[in-house]
């Protein structure tokens, strides 16, 4: 009975670590995507300012 409880706790810890890792990876990907958008907007803004 004790080994089942221990296995349950280990699996919960593993699931928690997996969830945190996945969250951090998705946050990193989102930040990269937002940086790309930022760079494109800056480039468009430079072109617009240069025309005026």
C-alpha cells in the first residue's frame, strides 16, 4: 500500500514538472513570435516615416 502512494506522489511531481516545462516552452515560443511582430512593425514604421 505504501509503494502505491509513493508511486502516486512521484507521478504527481513528474506531471507538475512536465506542466511547468510545457508552460515555459510555450511562453518562450510566444515571446519569439511577438519579437518577430515587433521587428516587422518597426520596419514598417521606418518605411512610413521615411516617406513623409
